[in-house]
C-alpha cells in the first residue's frame, strides 16, 4: 500500500498534506499498474486497506479483495504509477506490507514526468546512483509499520 504526501514549499515554512491515496481523493482511475495478482488491483494500493474475506460456507473463507496491490507472479518488472492531475511536490512516500501476509515491497525506485514514456529517475542532490542507474529506496517488512 502506498501513500504520498505533498508540500507547497515556502522559504519560511511548509506543511505536508496527504495527496489522497489513503482517503480516496485520488481515484482508482488515476492509478496505473504493470499487472496484478487475483483481486489486488491498483485501487488496493492504499494505506491501511483491510483484506476482505467472505464465508462461502461454515468451513470455507475466500478472499474477496486483498488489502494491498500485488503484482502478478510472472511480472519481473512491476511498477505502480499515480497521475496527480496537477503538479505536486512529493515530500514523502509511505509504504506498508500486506495485512496478515508476508508480501511487501523491499526496494523501489521513483521516477516522475508528464508522459509515461518519458519519465525521469528521482535523484538525490542531483546525482542518480551510477551503479544502478536509479535511486533505490527501502520498503517495509510488515503491515504493522508504515515507512
């Protein structure tokens, strides 16, 4: 699950505000993904989203919706993209593991741009890590913590 915070930067002060992935201000249609596993589409990539179960009978429970986005098993280069519609300065990205499961993102890179085919890798102090060609950030190890 992913959430973004944005800030309007002022030379004296800025107050980060949520851009709305967790609280649905960003619509499912503004999120795109490379693939998905079962019932874990782009709209599932929201912080604190709970997995929905349904009792089929007294002995059987099935998952109706996972509490997070999961890429398809054969997706070797998964990606998640958000269209913020307007320009936004991203000051934080939060990630969270899947509730009661052992699925989580361990590393990811960030790119930005106006056109999906012309994205620019995020760099720190103007420098992209030359060994990997992109900045890799640490993910989190469980649903209990949000990083």
